[in-house]
């Protein structure tokens, strides 16, 4: 079967003034559809850089990335934006909800932006899975951190993205809320066969995944 993600000798060098900062030094990674993969490693080892490139938010300096059969290098900016909207869901450490909208609208707006209109069946199943039924009328200030992150996850998966990319989604949560969010990601993976790539510092977080990729100094050191 064709992998959903594959990279070949992926390198990223940031240039800061006259100094080159190598963030990725040759990453070969293959992910199959339906996998729940955790990427772990010390601060600065290149995890977020890798995730941004896989999501089409940044360009590699060299190497190849194929996501669901698409090569970003051959796409223009419009194609890439469309691709991201339809195929990728992002979750970050900061929840980035729109403060003036209710939980319901924060989730539903993603369907409108994507352009396929509101899908009530999908909405209900995602809201139920993330345990948000009672919180839909709340605005972000009236939600706990864990609830806000669950809304952010609902927003990220509502349009049935091929891949969910999560960068330290439990990074600002206490251990109880972290565990709840991780359990829900696992259920998402099982229920919808959602492909998930989870970046984390946290060994417990990594334990909910099926596969753990360890990075160090811009390279994968074990898989
Ligand atoms: N925009 C940038 N400009 C210059 N250097 C950068 C930039 N973004 C990241 N870096 C550098 O690239 C390296 C990898 O950074 P990255 O953010 O990918 O690490 P990380 O593994 O996600 O770390 P953390 O766990 O702290 O989030 C680091 O040395 C970092 O300082
Ligand atoms: Mg990071």
C-alpha cells in the first residue's frame, strides 16, 4: 500500500544572520494510513520543523516530501492552501480558538471555510467522541484548558482530514486533562482510523501511540 506520508533525505537549514542552523539533517520517514505515531526527542531536535514541513507550512531546504501522493514542491501556494484545508488537521500547544465564538461555532467554522458546508452527522459524531455536548454554547473563556483543547481537536478533524498533526497538544495541560486529551486522540484513531502524528516531550503521551519515532539533532535515531 502507498504510504500516506513519505520523506526522503529531508533537510532544513535555517539561516540566522550569517549563521546556518541545521534543524533537519536527513530525515527518512514513512507513515501508513491509520497509524498513530508519536515523535519524541529533546527540545530543539527538529520535531516542530518536521511537522511544519509535513503540513505544508514550511519548505524543506532539500529532500522530498510526499503526502497522500502529493509533492509539495510541485504545488503553487493556492494548491497548497487548498491541500492543507482538505487533507490536514493541525492542533498546537496553544489552542488558538476564536475568542468571540462559541465552542459550536469554533468547530463549525472549519466546515464553512473548507467550503463543503455544514455536515450535521459528522459534527455530532465528533462532538460526542470528544465529550463536548454540554459545552457547545460556551465561549473559550468559559472552558477549561482541557475543554479548549478538545474543541481545537474537534475543529481540526471535523473536515475528515487525512492526517492530524499535533504539536505538543498536552503541553499546557495538567496531567489529568492531558490524559483525557490523549485518550480521545486514541479513540479518534480507532473510531475513524484517523492517521495521527503526535509530537511530544512526554513519555506517557508517547505510550498511547502505536509507534514511537525518536529524534535527536535533526535525525531519527530510532523507530
Ligand atoms: N524560524 C527559525 N529560524 C531559525 N532557527 C530556527 C527557527 N525555527 C527553529 N529553529 C531552530 O531549529 C532547531 C529545531 O527547532 P524545532 O522548533 O523544530 O525543535 P523542536 O524539536 O520542536 O523543539 P521543542 O521541543 O523545544 O519545541 C532549533 O535549533 C531551533 O532553534
Ligand atoms: Mg517544537
